[in-house]
C-alpha cells in the first residue's frame, strides 16, 4: 500500500474516533454542569496556547492562499462551527449529532466541490448522496413528529456540517501544514472568543466540579481541539476532501453506541433506519467504491 495512502487512512480512522468522542463528551458537558461558552473556551483556548510558538520565530505561519480561503478555514473549523455544535447538543441527543453532522458532511463536500471546482457527481457517488439525504429526511420527520425540541439541534448540526465541509475544501487552498492549520484555526478562534466572552461570560466554569472540568479540558482542548484537527487535516492532505469524509461513516455508529452505553440514550427504530441509509450512503458518496467494468477481450 502506498505510504501516503496508509497514513491518510490511519489519520481518517483516528479522526472518526476522536470526532465521536468529542460529540459524546460535548453532549455530556452541556447537559450536566457546563455550557457551550465554557466548552468553547476550553476547545479553542487550550490548543491556541499550546500552539502559540507556531505564530512566532523563523517557521511562523505564513499563509499562501486567498484571504477568503483563510476566512473559511477559521469559520468552518473554528469558533462559529464549535458554537453551533455545542448549542445544538443542548437540544438534540448525541445520536442526532452523529447522524446529521457526519452524515451530511459528504453531501455538503460534494456540493462545495461542484460549485468550487466543477467536479461532477454521478454513479455510485450520486446514489450514496441520495441515501444520505433520504436517511436524514426520514429521521428529521420523526424529530418533528415527536413534539420535542430535537429539530433545533438537528438544524444547527446541519449548518455546522456545511461549515466543516467549507473548512475541508479551504484547507487545500491555504498552503499550511496540518499543525500550522490547527494553530491558525485555534489562534483566530481564541481571539474571536474574547469579545463573545466579554458579552456572555462563562459563569459555570467556576462552579462546575473539578472532575468535569478536567474531563472537558483534556477532551475539548487537547484531544479534539489539537489532535482531532491535525489528524483530519492530515487525512485531507493525503486523501483529498471527498475521500477523507469517508471517515464520517464510522462516526454515527460510534456515537450512537457510545451514547447508549454512557448516557442511556435509547436506540430507537428511527435511529436504526437512519443509520442503515446514512452509513452506506457515506461510503458510496466518498468515491471509495466504484464500478469495475470488465473490458471484453478481442476474439483470437
């Protein structure tokens, strides 16, 4: 196997496990002792401090891409994305986060690649996108009929997935290494967070139990904010945005199982139907599976 391909696949697999763990921990945090602002402070403040040396010295960050690409890199993978997810986690269960965020990522990535690069989608990829769309529509209908506020979180998850797709496509245009990209996104996100904190504050940070703060600081700041962003950028750099999004196929399953085990979230028939459509849809939409047409041999 090609070395770049194997490294990309390993990075994509790591990104899937980290992404699922971040979803579970975020849902637990905003429904117990902490809120979105407290988690956002740890999610972007800690890695910004850890990666601060990359902003200075001879090897400091020097972006080569267009300004709009840099803006989309921060908006799509930084503070706006994080606040949408953390706010949505207050209303919708973790399984919804896995299905709507990870499921719609290949869909939005394909739309972005079509608009930006003119890449056509057909064959099995189009079939996969159709499965994803059908699974999420059926799941969304169930959320509306349930009479709960889950649909608010689902909508925020969809917008967050759209932003993350922009982040993936913009990274290739910025001329940054994965570590530089993580420093760039977290650094600017931390700066953007300062005026938001001045207005809203983070009052629960002083009243929450220390074990909860330690869990969130390690998962939000180090595992997700630092390692998760880096390994996903490695996957995009080695595999491309479309193939890297294949890692999203594992996230809905991992998050649903993890939420059932850790937070006693029920695995409903609606969740199973959505997974049965979305997960194969992600695999097909990634372009990893293609038709193999055998050419007829000429007659002797």
